[in-house]
């Protein structure tokens, strides 16, 4: 049955809600720029995610096999191996100002992971009970019949030995840490909703155990501030006075508790969005463009911007497409 259903993943859902035209070209037609490397921000976030995944993965051999409080490979070693064939420059925040600074990705990532380890250590209160997990789950329609396959990969699931809650961890790298929207976050909310079902089926969760919510683990893309600080943690000038320029925290963790009702809402939303996408594919709804959303430039970073301009002007955008893009199967790694 799985092979007969369409597939959907969070990144596709995000593009659809950001701009239908971007979604159509990127997911329905499967277009990617020819010969263009993965965007730096995405590449950087993937590497940090991989480094921390290897760090929190419990040993699989030896006397400590399966001990969820033991840690794996130093994340800086994984990061170094990840960067060895790449020379990329990432825009970060200057240590003493609010301005931008271009630095090598390897240097920035190493500094971030070093600061992370200095702050959190080995996270002795995190007992890992489920590793990173790639899934393919059937999502039902309103009548309970299989509608679409949801693909994705959720991060580690762990037991917090302080409050004894079971949580799913979601690592995020960003220039600015923003927590205001997390109660409505689709990505981690989807992973949380699906992880409980999968891990219960796998026997990881037993009895009345459930995943209580999502622990967001933010790492801000910035080099450390080497200025001295006072007893309140405020950066000081050379003369010992408190600086007028205080930087935002480099790291932050934010827990969002989730309920059984929210789980049903998340699953229903996946189905609703797929049905909306299918209506567009079937020609029942038009393909809309969304150049701006609530004051935010939705075109920023879009790989189809120049082609979209030609399309808007009624010019020969198809020739541009054929010359600048190639078709790929973005679900190939999930089939």
C-alpha cells in the first residue's frame, strides 16, 4: 500500500505555505539549479546536526552498550571531517558589535561546538532512549483511510533525569534565536506526533509512557564574545564599565509541552495540507505566488527568483528553465 501513495515531507509543506509557485517548480517539477552546491545555510545546519547526533548516540559495543548517559564522538571531530572537502564562508555576528562578519564555516562551527560543550558538558541529565530515526508513516484521511505517506527524520528521544519527562530534541542553528512561534511549529510538532507511535511500535516506549513535548536546542551562528563579564553576566568595556552593546545568548533551550489533542491536530494538518496540494496539482485550485508575507520577503533566497520574474512578465521563462535547471527526485532517499 505504501508504494501506491504519494509522499510528503516537512520541507515540501514549508515551501507550499511559503509560495505555491516555488513549491510547484521545486517539488512537483523537481527542479534544482544545475551545478549549484547546496545553500551554505542548509549545508551548515546539516553538519551541526550530524555532529550533535553522533555526540548523543549511545555506544553500540562494549561494556557501556546501550547506556543512554554515555556520549559518542566529540562533535568537533565530526564537524572537522564534515568540512574537510569544503571551503565555505558563513556570515556570522561580529563578537563586539551587531554587524556581520564573514568567516570560514569550519572556524565558526568549531567555535560554536566548543562553546556548546563548555556550557552543557555531557548533558548528564539526558538519558538517550531512542536514536535519530528516519520514518515513512501513512497519514489517514477524515474517514480513516490511508491518504499519503509522511517521510522525515526526527532527532533523539531522551528521558530527562531531572523532571523525569520523555522528550524529543530538535536542534536548530540560526542567526537569531526566536521562540515565539514554537507552540505552532509544524516541523518539530510533526516529528513529536509521529515519534510516539513509531517508538511504541518498536517497543522503546512501554505502557503509559509518552513523549511529553519538544526540547528545542538552539545554537546561534556567531563567534564567542571574548570581553570580560561582571557577576551578572554583562560584557564590560576595557575600563570596567558595563558595555552599551550586549550580545544575545549564543545558546538557548526551550521546552514546549504537547498534549494528545495537539497530536491529533498535527496529524490532521498534514492531511489537510496534502489535500490542498493535490487540488492544485489536479488543476482545481490556481498556483499562487506569495512574494511577501506579513512584511517578510518570501522571495529572499528563492532559487527561482529570476525565472519567476520572466514568468511574471510573460517572457520565455521555459527556455531559462531548461538552461539553468535540472530535474531530480527529492524523495529518492525515502523510497
